[in-house]
C-alpha cells in the first residue's frame, strides 16, 4: 500500500488495482483493513454451506452464489467494499448482459459470515448492520464454537438455529433447507 493512497483515502478502484500479493483486504469508509487468511476449519465450514446452497440455487435457477473474497461495494465516497464468506444474488437482480468484472454494486441478497476466533461482538454487530443497511435481505452468522447459525433480517429480531434444527430462510433463498449439524460436520472435528 502506498502512502499516496492512504493520504487521499482508498477507493474501490484503487482496491481493484492492488497487486495480487496474497494479502486480502476489505475497504471500510476508504480505509484498507487487512484480512487474515481463514483457518482450515473455517474454510471447511464455508464449503459445507456454499456447496449445497450453490447446488440448490443452480438447480432452481434462483441466481448466483459467490464464494469468499467476492467484493461487494456497499458505500461510495468514502467507499466500502466487503467480502462475505458466502453470498447469494437473486436472478432478478442480475443483468442480462452478464455479471460485472469488478465489484458488485450494492449488497448481496444474502451475506453469510463464518465467525473467526478473533471476531468480537462489536465486529459482528457492525458487519451485520453494514450488510442490512446496504440492502441485504438477510445475514447469516455461523458460530462454529457454539455450533449455531443466527439469521438477521432488517427490523426483525434475529433467529438462532441450533445443530439439532433445519436451517431455512425461505424469504431469501426459496426452498433451501439444510440441517445445521451438516454445516459443522468436518471430518475429525465434528
């Protein structure tokens, strides 16, 4: 990161042009925030959610599921670009001309965040609020330590699903259901 960029504030365009040196960033109000690479368990949980979600979405032509590191520009001047662990964008929001080469403009319909050991309650609350304020229909917070998934919708109390329940959010991804226990079923760690 050059001093020039930090002095004037970083834009989404600046972020796109950063060299691919293996360092991941999110951009919050023009400030780069370095993201630590996900741990193995974290990555396995992401796949346990994203694979069945993507299969369901594709089979029913509901839209597109994006994996970790996909940027969504949710604010301008100063710019904010966040990257959820899993994202879903409904078909009716996709352009007939194709998907953008850069960041999606706005929030996904669904942002899934798998908690990291370093995440604080403040960090999680701020990210949920940012996604919902930017227009996400839902934010799923996956807590591997507690083995629960909490669904957040704007203006509604959050709903928490334990590992004995079936995760469903029909208003966001029609027909998708998944046993919460399968999200945390990682060989040798379950």
